[in-house]
């Protein structure tokens, strides 16, 4: 047994190592290798050999694989899936890397849907979870994702600040992470310089080129062929825009490497970017109107490209706006500027449209931690108050106490405040639980009391009649025996006695029948009292037969019945239970709802909605008051208790619908406007 447990543990460790390797492959954009490894893992664990944690990890990586492979994949369904995976990962005990992977995946999807602030929140939490787990490359990838989100959200100053914080420790980062961070920071410098219309030698342009050149040297030094080609492409465009065309031509020529095809597969729009750089270089080298028209024509072609390559058109517009005056085409420069403004407006409208969704997303993801967050916020308020007090004490007691002692005192006070707050919350929770239990017990006692009173009231009448009849029979028997003993039996007296005995016995029999029927209906309130096997039957045929049986009652009450149902509607279930429910509802409508109506009408409809039967009975009778409506399903509750009915009909109906038919019943009614009863039942 110990050997078997050891084998299981080794298998789990091996599976986890495989999944972490797949995650690193996705981080490096090695999509083909990651896809093959995921397929191999799913095949090996097809018989359920993976632990729940590893199975969830595989689901997260599958979604991440889809997002990496399809840059346009982003919709509400994927967002809901990512949220569910993040919730499930957060519920796992002691699995920070899985939760970090789920939050990283969620953040990538949020960034695509322009939920930038929500994405940054998830990435911050993912980075915290990854710290200390010995996975430096994954932590670097999360930081690079933060840089990407800041770029997409046009938070360029924040992006440069992030790069300044991270790059000093670049020696501890993977070369790929350093390259990506440098490219993101260079992009921020590019956009800021272009928006300011900075001249070619401005510090931002110099910083942009320096970062791209640094990224290129990192890629070349460490053999990152695809990344090196991407840096050549970036430098060719920057040099063609504000630099040396000879240098731009050198970088463009470097893109003749056979590995450029791999770059095209990894980076959407790479081919279009190469063509844009080529046309800009040709115009700057030749300066001809024909070359300039080639640039303008290419911008026209870019208008029909997909969402993933719109950034290339934006670069083209920036180029036209910057060089239009030099090309003698001020109109094109102005038009490009207007087009850029339209791009910015569309982007801002899209961000505004998704802002509320982003807020809801953050709230939904943190729903399971609301209580802890409330306590944390309270603690933060106390901490801020104590921090302010500490600052005052530090000024007045600086000669007597060190900063460390003040900090320890503040932490002790904060801990005590948190403990007191937790104790108050726990005590209040306990009080509420006790009050809830007491209220539930009172409701049970009230319901039992109403039931006992109803039983006593309903049974008293038939039992009283039976006792009265039995008493008369007893008296007549004594009188008859006395006559026989005295020999004074007269025919007329004997006839009268026999008639009286017959009437009394009939009264006793009817009374006992009524009591027995009441007991049987009480037994029907138990879910174990009615057992019926499911069978195939036609609901419409059952409804027509039930209405035919009730036709005499409908005619006697002058009720006009209108039916709306198909010719046939097959169903599998307890047919007799449904028949009892229909009969009881019809009886209730005729005897109680329509009894006093001037023009009594009853409408019956049968429909199928999403594989469920929906049956509605609506009358135009007296209706039910708002006070009585919540109690109509209570046993022995009746608006005519003692005059008509025992108040058990709807109790039995609800038991049959919910316990035997596995459906729901709903009643809507208003005084003077009639009543509608709706049954929703599974067809099988």
C-alpha cells in the first residue's frame, strides 16, 4: 500500500512538472510545442488519472493556449470561463502557481476586452503569488504582461516607471523577458515622442532607439532569432521615420532571414510592418511623388485589415501626419491627423463602454473574499489612523524612542484592534444564528398549531354527528328492548323506531366517511403516502379527459372553458398524480374562484418551453387577497373553513407537483381580477 501511494505521488509530481513546462512554452510563444505537449498530457490523463488541481491547471493552460494562438479571441463567454477558472483556482489549498496562472490568463483576456485596470489588478495579484515559488521566468512573464497592458491602456508614463524599476535587475531575468520589456518601454517612448511631434534628435527619440538597439543586442547575444528580427523591424521603422535611412535600409535588409516567416506567425502584422518600412525608406531615399503615393496607397490598403493589425495603420497615419508637409502634401497630413483623432475617439469610446463591465468583473472575481476584504479595509482605516498618530508621537518622542519601537507599538495596537473587530463580528454572527434558529422554531410551532386547530375543527363536525347518531341509536335500542320486555310493541311505534334507526345509521355512516376522507387527504400530505411508477402518456389527452369528467360541474356553475393546447404532447412521469393535480385545481377554481362570478370564464393552456411543460389555468373570479396569498398552500388554510372544504387541496397539489412530478407551482392573484395558477414540469 505504501509503495502504491509513493507511485501516485511521483505521478502527480511528474504531471505538475509537465504542466509547468507547457506554461513556460506558452510564455516563450512556442505554440506548436505547447500544443503537442497539451495534447499528449490530455491523452495520458484521459482515464481520470490527474488530480483535481492538475486537471484544473490543464484547463487553464488550454484556455491560455487558445488566447495565444488566436489574438482576436475575446468575448463574454471566454471571460466567464476565465472567471470560473480563477474562482476554482483560488479555492484550491496551497496552490499559488495555479491561481497565478488563472489570474494571468484572465488578465490577458481582460486586456483584449479593454478592461485595463481590471487586468492590472489580476497581474499584481498573480505576481505576488509567484514570488517565492522559485519560478523567476513566470514572474518575469507576468511583469512583461503588465507592461503590455499598460501599453494597450496608453499608460505610457506608468510603463516607463515600471521599466525603470525592473531593468536594474535584468541580470536576474531571462533574456526573452528583458527583450520584451525593452521593446514595450521603447514603444512608450515612441508614442510619447510622436504625440509631442518631437524633432528627430529629441531625447525621447534617442531613448526609443537606444532601447530598441539594446533589445536587439540582447536577442542576438542569446540566440533569440525571432526576437532579433522583431527588433530589426522596429528599428527600420523608427529610423525610416525620424532617423538615418541608411541605417533603416540595413535593418530592413536583415529581415531577409528565412526565420522571418516564424516572426510573421508569432507577431500579427509583422509582414505589413515590413512593407510599411520599405515604402517609407523608398520615399525618404527618392523623395519622389510616386514614392509618396505608394505610402498613401498602402495606408488605404491597411484600412481593410483586421483588428489585430490596426496598429500598423496607426503607424502609417503617424508617418503621413509627420512627413506630409515635407512631401508637399499638407492635405494628406491633415487628413491623417483627423484619422488619428478618429482612432483615439473610437478607442476611448470602447474603453468607456467596457468600464462598467470591468468593474463588475473585479467585483465578481473577489466575491468570495468580500468578508475578509471588509475586515481588511477596516484594519487599513485603523492602520492609517494609527500611522498618523505614530507620526505625531515620532516628532514629540524622537529623543526617547526609536522608529522601530514606535512601529512595533503601532503593529501591536493594530493587531489588537483587528482581534477585537473579529471578536465583535463573531459574536454578532452567533447572535444572528441564534435568532434565526429561534425564528424558524417559532414558525414551525405556529404551522403545527394551525394544523392541529384545522384538524380539530374539521374532525369535530363529522365525529360530533356520528356520536349524536350513535346516541340516538342507543336510546332507541333501550326503548325497543323495554317495549319487548313489557309486551307493548305496537306496529306503528316499531315502524317509527326502525325509520329513526335507519336515519341515524345513515348519519353515522356519512360522518365516518367524511372523517375517513379527511384522514386520507392528511395522509396525502406525506411524500411517502403516494407511490406511482412513471409511464408514457399524452398530457393533452389527460387534460381533455379531466375536463370531460368536470363538465357537469362546469355546466352547473355556467363556466365557459377555453383551451389552448396542441393535439398531442407526450410526457413521461406519474400520470395519475398529474390527473389528481388537474382535478383539484379545476375543483378549486369552480368551487372557490368562480362561484360568485357574473360571467365565469376559465382559460387552460399547455405549452412547451425549453424541454419543460408549462400549464396555466386562469379564471376571472373573485381572486385572493394579498394577505391570504402566501398561506394558500398551508394545510387546513381556507377562506371558507367550516363552510366549504378542509383547506387541504392546494397543500396536496403542491406536494404532488414538487415531490412526485419534480416541478414548481406558482399562483398570481388579485381581489376582483381573478387567479392564475402556473405549473412548470419536466417532460421526462
